C-alpha cells in the first residue's frame, strides 16, 4: 500500500468537498488503487494546519465550519501562509483550490511553481495560474518528471481534457465545440422561458453556479479561459487570451431568443476551436444552433463538449452537475490518474 502525502491550499467550496469525498472514498482508494492519500497540510486565508502523520479530515472540516479557519486546529499555525508551510512538511502532491485570479494567477501561481520545483505533482481546480503561465508550468513539470493535472478546471467533472488527451489519442481533432459555462447556459435557458437576464443571473447566483465575479461568465471570459486550457493541453496549440475572439451574452435579448426559436434554432454561448492551417482559430460567442444539434438540447445547469476528429468521427459528452462536488471529484480523478496506475 503506497502512502501519498497531499497538501491542500484553499479550503472553500471545492476544498471542503474534496475533503468530504476523500473521507468517504478512503477504502475505495486502498482497495481499488492500492494507495492511501493523507493530507499533511491544509491552508486557507487564516493560516495552515500541518501534521506529517495526516490530518483527521472530519476534525478539520468541523474546525473549519465552527471557527472559520483550519489554523484553529491543534496543529494550526494562525497567520502562516500556505507557501511558507510547504517548506515545513514533506509531500508528494499539491492540491490547489484557492481563488482564480486571471490578472497574475496569484496566489495559486506561486503555490504551483513552488510545488513543481520541489518535485511534487500538482492537481489544480484553479484556472488562474494555468491561464497566465501554462507553457512555463508545463515545462517545469516536465523538467521535474512530475504531473500537472487540471481536469476539474475545465468544466468540473465533464471530462473535456481527458477525452481529448486520452480517448482521442492518435486523432487529428478538427473541431471542438464546447458549452463550457453553466451560468450562461442557465441564463439563456431561463431567458428562453421568459425571464430577464438580471433575474436569471440572480437565480444562478442563488444556486451557486455563477462565478463570484459574474462578468467573467457573462462576457465570455470564463469559457475563453477553459478554451485556452483545452488549446494548450489537448490541441498542443499554445495561445494567450488575446488569440481568442471573445463575445459574451450581454447583447442577447428576449427577442433574439424568440426569433431563433421561430426558425427552429436556439442560441448558446459556444466555445469553438476550428482547425485552420497548421493550427486552430479560437472563439467564444453566442451562436445559433439547430434544435437537433447535440449541444442545443442541453439546458439549465448542463455543460457539454463535442469533438470532431479525422478518424474517430464525432464524439459528444455532456454533464449535469450541481455545486462544487463534481469539481472535487475531478480532482480526485486526477489524483487517481497520478498514483493509481
Ligand atoms: N466552485 C466550483 O464549483 C468550481 C468549479 C470549477 C473550478 N473552481 C475553482 O476552484 C477554486 C476554488 O473555488 P471555490 O468555489 O472553492 O472558492 P472559495 O469557496 O472562494 O474558496 C477559496 C479558498 O481559498 C482560500 N484562500 C484564499 N486566498 C488564499 C491564500 N492566499 N492562501 C491560501 N488560501 C487562500 C480561501 O480561504 P478562506 O476560507 O479563509 O476564505 C478559501 O478557503 C477556484 O479557483 C475556482 O475558480 C470552482
């Protein structure tokens, strides 16, 4: 039985869901994959908790719930940063679930760099550092012989990256179409049902699917970030956000949706990569889709992806997921991909 030591940074919705899942799945990891994942460190804004023997997940969850910070743990260090604490414990794996920052990728970028430099594998739900520095981080991971996985950062549990990297191995991917942002899909679906964009956004925020800053969803940037990560990790086509044509849904009105319906179409915010010469043209914008298009029928909180390939035809996957558990489960899937082989 292999013992894997993990360090979790970010104990919010996703980090807590990950700990709950790990608590439930310990036996499955041991029986099916022959490893045990112990959290030797956890960090939030209040400080860190460290225990080289492995922190009790239920104790940590209840302390976080009651006292607001993992630093209130008996082995806690109030005020210490996750980055400092990475020097004070030996680990094999960084689990990064701190907030996404698309300006400079911080604080996650420093956490991921530090982990890779120490030869730790990294599983990140946080898009920010990858959007800002994908090529640098991927090269650093390669040079250290460790893995940098981020499947939960590209539409949660929908296996966008895994299908493209693993299941379509050997194909030339000619086109990707993605409904990669649940909030805008929810809003467009509800607007088709007759409510305003503002009301629909309020609903999306109440059920917890909107980003903290809804501009990222509404203006198309969240979908563009995910398309950028697919372009790097699946299409081997390194790009920056400047290379993606981005238009959100703010210009879409009830009238546009009614007119589309009258023509047997619907409007979706689609992220598209289309083969162009040796590379790809990338865009995120509202597009009219015929109602029999496989992504057109996805409403509410669903997301989906379509891959068109040269030798495996067209493959479509979709998901309906609520809350952060799907993303936490995608992080666990990445952990198993690294240590469960
Ligand atoms: N929520 C989802 O369904 C979802 C889906 C896909 C991807 N993601 C990504 O997953 C990440 C986490 O999302 P979330 O919803 O869990 O966010 P969240 O609820 O806001 O939690 C963020 C966590 O990071 C901690 N944190 C903030 N700054 C920190 C720092 N400098 N050092 C250490 N910890 C710090 C916060 O500490 P405090 O607890 O002390 O505030 C909190 O525990 C984000 O990057 C998000 O974009 C989320």
